[in-house]
């Protein structure tokens, strides 16, 4: 006579069989595809992946160039110098 552990996994009354392989699915399992065990869901999702070439998106050069960055920094220093010129008489000594 075989013991319960030798006959295979115990099945609960609430477990449902997998739609693909027939293995029992734990009643609390929430997978990406309802009614299918995790192993079969992985196989299905893996087969859905795109096997074609990937596209490379090239952006247009509408951003600021290095000359514009340099001009912006020089303008910031000039604005600071003008602000100090007007604020100098009002500063405490």
C-alpha cells in the first residue's frame, strides 16, 4: 500500500486544472492569463515576443548647440555684472 506522499501531489477541491497542460492550479494563483498555470503562461507570452528588427529613432537637432550654450553662460555673467553695478551703491560697507 502506498502512502499519500508517494501517490503524487495532493489536490485541493478548489484547485482547477490548467487549460493547456492539465496540472492543478492553486486556487489563490493570479497569473497574467486566467485559467493557465505559470509555466504555460510563460510559454505563451514568450511566443508573443516580437522577433523582427528594432527601429532606431533619430532625433532632429533642434536642441541648443555648443555655441548657444557658451553664449548663454556669457549672458548670465554679464547680467550678474550689471546687477552688481546697480546694487553696489546700496550695499553696506
